[in-house]
C-alpha cells in the first residue's frame, strides 16, 4: 500500500513542473521516520524537472519528519510552513530551496486558486443600481 507521501513523490517525478522557477536547481532529501526506521527519498531538481531516488546521500536541503507528517503535507491537510513552525518538520540546509519546494505540495482540500476566486467574484458582481427619485431602477 502506497502512502500519500509516496504517491506525491511519485507524481513529482512525472513531467515538468512549471511552478518551479527555471533557475531552480538543487538536491533535497526527505527523511520519513516510521516504526523505528527512516525511509529516504532523494530529489534532484533541475530544469523544472525532478528525479527521485531512494538513498541517504548528502543534499542541499534535508527535511525530517514522521511519515504521518509527510502524509498530511502530501494530502494538503498540513502546510509545510505550519509543520515547520510546530517543530513537526525539521529543515537543515538551503531554506530558499524549501520555500520554492513548497509550491509543489497541494493546498488544503477544497482550496481554490486566488485567480479563480477573483474571476468568480467579478462574475457575480451586478451592474450598479441607480437611485432616481427615491426608487431603484
């Protein structure tokens, strides 16, 4: 059975990620602890693409957390910055890479992109009502 974090990491490797700046390059290691063991995922980021391996090599950025925390991040239930602030996630290395990497994680379930919200609110705005002699037209 694949965990939500494993599914997300598998999706990261497929295709180009236009949410990543073209100049982003680096390595990230995710250390997921569970049942006294640590699973390692090693991500190599370059040219808006991500290559994933299973190894514990040194990386520019290392993220450590319990597997359950990574699963909650992968489903959008937990924002990576919130996990970091609560010490559920630790970060070692290039914090700029962490800030960029957050773009790849999903938002909360049911969340909409801000542009979609703006378009919907503009569409629902009616023409202004003009009041003439105390009556609406």
